[in-house]
C-alpha cells in the first residue's frame, strides 16, 4: 500500500467506526462517509423539552470487546467512556403481579427464584453453567473470529456440537433446566436480543444469556451515545477522516473489483471499500446489478426472512416512578402468541411485552428535576404489507399505554413530550432493509452459516461490517464485525 491509497468506509455506525479505528491503528488511511449529520447509526440520541434519550441500543454487554478495540489502538477504554455496572440488570413485571429483579448477586437471585418456584435455583445455576459452556465452544467458531464455514464447524468435536443445543429450540433447551413459568419467560427473552423468537431460534442462542447474566450489563455514563462519542474521538486521534451528510449512492465496480464510491455526484477512488450498511441494501441499492450474480442475489436477499424491528416511543414523563429501575420489562401473558403474531402473522401483538429504559435513573440530568425520560420499545414485525404504520402508529401507542396501566403504571396526564418511531424510521435513518434491527432472521439453525461473509464474494476489495454480516447484531457483535472486516482488508492488502 502506498501513501495515496485509502480505504473508504460507507457508514459511521458502530461497526464502521470499529473498522476505521482498527485500520487507522494499523497505519492505514481511512475515510468514513456517513449519510446523516451525526455518526452512530442505530446508536443515536434525541434531546427535546429538557429531556435526553438514547434511541437505539440501551443494554451494553461484553465490555471486554469494547476494551479490546481501544487496546488495539494503544488506548484505555476508561479514558474515553466510563462504563458503569447496572443493577438490577433488569426488573421484570409479570401480569400476575410478580416482580423479579434479575441480578448478578447470586444469593439474592436464588432467593427470588426459590420463592417463585421451589427447586429452580439449582436449575438456574446449571443453566448459567450451560450458557457459559456454549460461549466457550462457540466463541472461537461463531463470535470472535472470521465467519464459520460448514467445514470449520465439521472440525468441531461431535460432543461439542451436541452440547451447544443446535438442534433444539431455545425454549425447549430452557425447559430442560427450569420449570417455573416466570423464569422460563425471562430466559426466553434473550432471543429478542438478536430479533428472534425463542420458539424457533436454536438453543445455541442461550449464549446471549451468558453474556448478560454472567457478564453483566454496562451503562456508559452520560448515555449510551457516549460510546459513539468516545469512538469518534479515538478515530479522529488516529487520523480517521469522517465526512458527515455524505450519502454514498454507488460502489464503483470495474473488472470485478471495487474501485471507489460515488457520493453526491463525486467519484472518490479507493483501494478497498468497507460497507457498514445493511448487506441487502448494499446489493439492492449500491452495487451494479448487471455485474456477475449481483442482480440475482439482490432479488434473493430481498425475499429472505428478517429479524424483527421495533416500535419506539420516547416519552418525557412528568413525575417519577420509584417502583421502576433503569431497565424494565412488562411481560405479556401469552409469550408464544406474541411471537406467532410478530413472525407468523407479521402484525403487532395484541398483548405485547413492553420494555422501558429510563436513563435518568442513572443520570439525573437526562430529565427535568423530578421527571423521567422513558425510552419504550416493543418488538415489531419488519416492514411488510401486513401492517400499516401510517394508520396504526397512534392506536398502537394507546395499546402500550393500556398494557402499562394493566401493570399498575398509569401515565394519564403525565406525558409532557412524545416522539413515535416506527420500523419505517429505522429503515430510512439507517438503511436497515425493512427496518429489521438485526438483518437476516436467526429463527433457523443454519442462520450462523447463512449470514453474509465479511469479504464480499462478488466484488474483490469490498468488505462488510455491521449487524447484518458476521458475527451478527448488537453493539459488541458489530464492534467485532468491524474488527473482522479490518483484519480481512489488512490481510488482503498485504497479499
Ligand atoms: C431500537 C433498537 C434497540 C436496540 N437495542 C440494543 C441493545 O440494547 N443492545 C445492543 O447491543 N444492541 C441493540 N440494538 C442493536 C444495535 O444498535 C445494532 O446492532 C448496532 O448499533 C448496529 O450497528 P451497525 O454499525 O451494524 O449499523 P448501523 O447502526 O445501522 O449503521 C449504519 C450506518 O450506515 C449509514 N449509511 C447507510 N446507508 C448509507 C449510505 N448509502 N451512505 C452513507 N452512509 C450510509 C447509516 O446512516 C448508519 O449511520 C438495538 C437497535 C435498535 C434500533
């Protein structure tokens, strides 16, 4: 690589920033083109009427992945972002009035479990050990390194394959360990961290419970968005150039190789291009369909099942709710029916599970004194003709209010400010195909093998980083995705 060579990263989401940091730390010239006026992608923030909200991720796990990124650049994470442990991890409210504080304080956790379902304490401990074992086995193959192939997986010892529950669904796997319905519902919820259904996704996804229940939940002081701010600071210190309001319309391909990009009419040559955009969107909108298999693949990707999306309410609340924690879940009565409606019927559930994150519980200045900033999220089907948000958004907000009232949280006259975001907003703001939060569906035991590779198989010099490629969605995973993409670029450039 000579000094004129540069690597273009399309998109300033967490994966794009992670890739740019890794490339710059290795001495390469990296330029990020971001279509919006701010970086962070799905990790975003809104301020209004004296309140501040994070509008995307709210739960940060796998702190070590973030620490590794900063360490790769010779820095310390804590000099850029202060990650505070959150306790309880989440407060769960059930429709029968049960409240469960899920905590890493095991004696306290076991007391609560035994009070709900005698004998389940031991099963919970076995479940935690099981989830940790899945992490040990799958980590090197599915998470921390380059994408697996069926070949790599076949080299895995057969007893390991059986131990990771790849052939059972998550719900079936959980039922083997605990019998209480409250605990089962809590453990099944981790499927939603990759936008999947616990009744369809493989038991291997119990690994997600490990990273939260054993590893803990972290909150960047000042708000989740501080993580994006810290990453930008590091990137800029390393010399990464960040172009904002710079949408990319096309990846230029010649002789089967990425030559650069076209942004706002200008042609910008590059040695390599890393796309931090939903891979389906890249195939459908940024690559030339007449080249090789691209057109055919773009159409095929458009037909594939996706992960779920989200319906978001930002509420500026008058007054405080001391019975609520930083992270709260108000569970539905019939969990299976909820997922059937989202993934089967592709409509919003009649009785949804409602998540409420209140960062003012940890950072008082995120709301006016004596008030709270509520970020409310309900799992939603990806955009399709089966559900019309234009006519349904306001009505569904009333469904959410009714659910909260059923749980004893009455917000009548207490919403000072409101903003509604639907899957269409996610699609428009971040390029997420059909507004799906985590790309292709994980409701399939082959999903880990079907996720697009970080090295584009159709265009040399084009790489993918982000939640729709390996190793998957969520802040730590996309941070890893940036690492994998950067490693591949560096290796290919080195010949
Ligand atoms: C509501 C919600 C809740 C979530 N909750 C959690 C959580 O609690 N914990 C967790 O770990 N994860 C959570 N996630 C998932 C997590 O936010 C994502 O997996 C992660 O942030 C995705 O990062 P990314 O870099 O892959 O992509 P994105 O954040 O989507 O970034 C892609 C970037 O590319 C830009 N872009 C797109 N097209 C172009 C173009 N043509 N030209 C230039 N730029 C372009 C976009 O503007 C965007 O900035 C949540 C996501 C959402 C939306």
